[in-house]
């Protein structure tokens, strides 16, 4: 039975999250508000095996650039740990590597971005129609769209 004025319940949607989408969820950046709204829509997160390492690297860079305080870095690490306990991680495997090599021949990507996108493709069995890819990297987003993801 629906309550008057209540929004109908929708199950959380699943999306593949690139590191560039995860970092703004962990520490304040210009994309944080958008990342939080996106996280409410795509509450089930799938990531690549190395995403947490890339995020920690980003926190270190932001700290060295003085864009993140020591306390902010600690909070970002705690938030990352919280997210990591809930997300599904695509593990390294031959098919991820092979797909990344294929992507590098089709798109102007860095190796790390090709691995992110290949993990997303392996996650969905290359059936990208209706699948969502979350990230803030323009080249990666363009390649993900070309591969059929909604970005």
C-alpha cells in the first residue's frame, strides 16, 4: 500500500564507478555534490581491483598539494574504507588484460583507464546496453560511451 505523497520505492541501481567518481565521495572537491547525488541513484557500486589504490594515491597528491589537510586525509581514508566494504570489485584476470589491450587500440586511453574500462566491460559481460559508468575523466567517459555505456 502506498502512502499519500510518498515516492514509490525503487531498488538501488548498479553502476561501474571509476576512481574519478569515487574520490569526490571521499573528500571535498568541486564534483562532490554531483558525486553524492549520483551515489544516491547508483547505490550499488562496482569497481576495478585497483580503484582503492588509485584513490589513496589521489588523497596523497591532494595532501601534498595542500588541497587536503591531515584530518581531511584521515576522513577520506575512513570514507574509502566504508565504501570499499560495500562495493563489488572486479578482480584482475586474463580477460580484463586482454580487453584493456583491445581498448588501447581503439581509444586514446592511458593504460590505467583502459584497465578501468575493461573491468567494467568484463563486469557486464560486454552487454553495455542499459549499464551505467560513473566517472569524471573526459577521455575515459568518451571511450565508455563509445563502448555503449550510459555515462
